């Protein structure tokens, strides 16, 4: 979807379809969200097949929905592709579980992903990023969005315990889960694509666990660590390990590539911001935060109201599905001055909610921030300029805001 909005236009909120895939592939949802925040901060939509959902678009309301599991549960599904059908893994899958179980599984994993813990990976990540960027310095067209799909696997594969020979397949499968309608990942129907990808990913983790149990091998990987987690004093079953491993693989692979490509695209469109970051590398951490806000790669998350809940001037009925639009919250002018400006000196960019909010705040956020910081340090040190070499192509998904193609041509930086 377009990250720089077009001109404002008259919008009939009664006819808006927030599940229209064309809106994100070739359209522009930001003007719609602007109007919703102002005139309909709680918006109700009924789909042609009878499914219905409520939307919140303001920053404070998005934080409330994502932050309070007593009002809004995760245990029926958390992504809009599940709308109308309760997630069969709810209550087990890490992303579809509420506290206290969610906390009991998450806490020991999170201890391995703190900012201090991942700091030891910085040199390895820098080497990976350097190798990733090198082909772009040859002067030929480099499709950043396409290549970047593999970047998170290159970084996190060793941390997860996944061998390099499997990275490409797993990246393809995780993309199928989150963008099952995109022609790059579609296999038959959308339902078939979701079924295939879910089955293959869960089976992969099951086989990984089975092999480790048979061999007796141990390492310090995150999947190995998952085998030792004991929520409530009971070890996870192989099925639970497989589902939680599936959740971790999705989180590791899905959003970072689109943050990379969307932020680079913003810098190409605004060479003065590129020059400013290059002149003052201390701005790079804030560039990362502004890039996260700007791209909001995880465009939304879904919850279900536990009871009748009053919010944003209206009521969501008990068991009603509510979609919290992160992409809108991160452009809320009540929080971010001139929200449609990309500004790497923005003073409160770190208030972005691109990682979510509350109990399900992204467990991998410290590793993602480190990876993005290193990426832009290396890019700005090595590249003198970056230009588009063709039109970007946007992902066909209302869940993940991203690109499938971003052809660029870069020139080497002549002086450090």
C-alpha cells in the first residue's frame, strides 16, 4: 500500500471496505483512516458473506484493545484471516493465548531476546548485512524488496537453530501465511495457501523436535530452549512446541523485510533525509523508529470483545471481532505532529506501536531494532546515493503492509 498518502478526497464511510485487497495492493488506505479517526473512531463493517467486525483507528483505542486481555481476548484468533472461524490453535499458539499462560511461555523465551542478550549478535549481524548489501554496490539493478525477504532468516536462522538450507523454503511458507492472496505466494485458492503453509510449517517444527529428541543433541537455539519451557510446571507437548515454534518463525520472518524496503523507499523519495542521516550517524536509531512508524508492516491485529465494551464513543458487543489498525494509530495526529511526514528527527518516533502493545508486544523487538540499526549504518556508510530503477509493487494483503518488488540502483559512497 502507498505509505505516502495521495491527495485528500471525499470518503463515504458507509461504503468503505477495509478488507478490499485492492486498497492495499494499488490503493491508499491512509486518507480513509484519517477520516475514520476524525468521524468514526469505532467503525462497523459487514462483509458480503455476513461476517462482521468493528475497527478502531485512534492511537489510544488501538493501545487499549491490544493492551487489555480482560476486555479483548486473543484466544479466538488474532489475525483478520481468521475472521469468522475461531483459530483451532487458540489457547495453545503463543500469539492466540492470553495471560497467565501466555506470560508463562513467553517469559523464558524473552530472556534470550533482551537488548543485552542480543547485543552479542551484533558482529554476526553486521557481517550478514554487509554480504547482503554487496551485490547492490555493483551498479546493477537490485530488487531490494525481493532480496530482503531472506534477510531475517539470514540473521535469525542461527539463533533459532534453523540450517541455512531450509531458510528459503521457510521464508516462502511464512509469506504464504501472511499474504495468501498475493500472486507471488498463492497456491490454488487463498484457503489452500493458508492450509498448505500452516501444515508445512508446523510439520517442519515437529520434525525438528523429533530429530533433536532422537539424537539427544542440544544447543543454545531458541527452538531448543522452547523444548525446556514448563508453563504451570508442565513441559510443553510436541504439538504445543510445534505451534509455538510456528509462531516464532512467523514473527522472525514476516515484518522486517517490509520495514527495510519501505524505509529505504522513504529515503529515496526524500534525499534530504538520506543526507541528514548520512551526515549524522547518531540519528540512525531514530531513523529506525521513524521507519517502523512509517511502514507499520504489521498493519493490524484482531481481538474479540469478552463482554459488551464501550470504546471510542460506541459499543462492541460481546464476542464481537475488533480490528486494531496499527497503520492508522501510527499516523494519529493526536500523537504524532504532521504524521504523514517522514522525519528522522521526530522527537517521539519511539512511541510507535509497530511492534504491537501490551502482553503481545513483539518478543523479537530488541533483535529487530538491532538488525535495522546495523542495516542502516552499513547502507549509509557504503551507499552514496540510491535511486528507483522501476515502480514498486505492493503486497496483496490487508494484514501485512509491504512490497514484493523495489528495484533500485545504488552508487558507492566515495568518502566515509
